[in-house]
């Protein structure tokens, strides 16, 4: 059951408070920034769900045990949408009770936090943005990827935060400049993955409207990472960009720069120049294509971002390659989710980002639309990686139905030595994560049976291959749910799920789970 109470509070000019789950003090200070005058809506809630699973720990079939699981989840949401402060945060604690003795591979509790905020501290000069997250993440490309909460198979708690003050200044119509400092942190419950913090300084200079035909820009950044296991590393990047407007809809672009990655590796450093050429085509406000081809120190480099939006559909395809780390991927939002796809569909109706976010969340609550996350699992590794990612999605929304289809293909090649991951991998498979390829697709659909009832279905399939060892793993998930709005404030959901796949790497044991759950929600 979800009991929700909304309360609007006026933020004091100065003060101190705490967000649930120990959010960073810097983010909290921003929320109560002087002159913010922010009206904040606080919504506490509690959820109750009952589930029967025939394999609560998602273990191999011969070890599977069935139990009833009761989940109690108190939570609080905080929202502010003012010219000075844009804030959206939600924190929850999930507590699980089992009908029998709790078996190995299950959780007694878990917690979630998602917070994003932007503040205008001094008009036309000083700004601040930040975010914080806490959650259970699947951190291995092999094994169960389920988000059922009560199972901790191949999952760890990941905690991140980022705080970033920056100066932004316009120099008439000639140019604009930005100087930004960012401090962030990534921690997990896995002792074999190094907890880390980083400090990044970045400057950007870009041409203004005066340069209508030929535009230019310059970016440079330095990131210093302090890792408890990997030691110190540093990333320096710089680039000069040029853009030639051929027509109002079509532009050519070119860039050149230099990258240096200094980490604990053979030789200690990887560096080289970068260059690219491409085009930007924007035939309408609803359609855009941005593509480039070039060279970096690791070889050929490509990028593509194609977007199209109609009244009832949104289409998106992206490709990019880059040197990255697991910690960096944890700090980035998932590029393709149910929320992001629906958000693009709601742009015309809700231009304001915060209002649009609230509208999308209301739609997702009312319909119970399944969650889609078109992104490969972030492998838990302490190594630098070359990652190539292709992602595509299409969303459709009609008067009685909606559907979301997503596809992703990711290839990762480790750049730094295996010894950084010696404690994370089985001794018999030290090369398991050297070269990985993951391909997956998800389909989620909602159909409105009546003004008060919806049926939701989802189907997902993922295949992962270790190109070094030849080991492969497959995961699939299917669900069907019925949502019923009994009254304005009371909603019930019944859901059945089936998932199966490779339970463990050695021997390739299989697992299967069938579950049925029921929940009742009450919201003011």
C-alpha cells in the first residue's frame, strides 16, 4: 500500500537539513542557497507488496527454494520548480520479510536514492548543479540481471554523488565562456571494487550569434582520480571545434585536439591527437542528425546521434566510442529508459523540464508502464576500457496504448592490466572481462482496458559473450501486469513474471524464476 502525503514548505534563506540516505552536504547546501526562495513540495509515502517466488535467490534450478516475500517501502519525494532552484529527489528503504528462513543470496533490506538539482546562485554568473544516487545494481555482464529487489545475485549497492559549481558569462553577441569545477564520488558494497573520488576542472569558450556563418569553440579539462585500489590516475583532454553553416538546416563541422590518459598500466600512459569531420542536419524542430568520423589514439572513431519526433512517436539512434571506466558509467544517467522516451513524447505538451518530469511520472504511475533500460550492464571493473556503444529506441503513444522498443549493442576492450581486477574475477577466468560484447533488446507495452484499468507486458532478452574466453551467457525476462484504479487515490497491481538465464560462470548452470505479486497503493 502506498500512503502519500504532500506538503509544501518554504525554504528558509539560510539553514541546514539532511536528505535521506546521507546525500552529499554540498548538494544540501545548494538546496537551501541564499535568495533561492524555493517552494518545495515534500511527499512521504509507504508501499506494501506481497510476492511468491519459486526461486527467491535466483540460483541454479537444483538449489532453488520458493518463498513468500513481503516488502515494506517507506519513501519520500522532494520537488521544487522555481527560477532559482530545480530539484527532483526521491529516497526509499525496502524491507523484506520471508515466509521461511532467509536463504543465502537474498536481501533483508535495500535502499534507493535519486536526486538531481540545479541552482541559479547569481544571475548570469554563478550556478550549481549536482546529483546523488544509491541503488542495487547488476554489476556483472553474466548472471541474473533482475531488479526484483529481494535477490542480491550478482548485485551490489552502488553509491554516487556529484557536486559542480560553475561560472558562466556571455560577452555580448561575441562569445560565451564557462569555467566549471566538479567533485564526485563512487562507492560500492564490494570490497574488491575500489572506492574513488575525482576532481575535474574544465573550461569552455564558444562563439556567439555574431559568428553566424563560421562558429568556433574550445574545450579543455583535467580530471584527477583517487582510487583506493587502483591508485591515482589522470585524464587530460582538449579540443578545438569549427562549424560552417551551409544553409539554415545544414552545417559542416570539424574538430582537432589531444587526449592523455595516465593510469596504472603497462607503460603508464596512453595519449595521442584526435581529429574528426562531420555534419549537422536539422530539417525541422522535430528531426536532427549529428554525425562525424575521425581518428583518435586507439584508431578510427565514429559518432552518430539521430532523433525524430512526431505527434505520437519518438525515434532515437546513437553510436559513440570512448575511453571510459566503470566509475564514470555509474555517474552517467542511463541514455535510454522508459522515462527518457516518454519525456520526449511529452515535450510539446510540457515545455518546462520539471513540469514535464512530473507529468511523465504521473503517467507512469497511472498506467503502470513497465520499466525499460536500453543499456548494457556496467561491468564491475577497476580498469580503463575502450567502449563502443550502439543504442536505438522507438516510443509510440496513442489514445489507449503505448509501446517502447529499445536495442543496445556494446563492446568493451580493457586497456589497463588484469591485476587491477584479480579480486573481482574467478581465479580460473582472469581474462573474462578483457573483451566483452553484449547485445540486448526490450519491448514494453501498455493497453488501456477502461478508464480505470490497464494491462502491461514486457519482454527482454540479453546475450553476453567474452571474446577472450569464448564464454557466453543469456538472460530473458517476461512480465504481465494488470493495474486497476479503484478510486481516485487507491490503485492495485497484480503481476506475473518469468525469467531465466545463466546462473553462474563456472559450468554455466541455468536458473529459472516464476513469481506472482500483488500490491495496493494509496496516494493523496
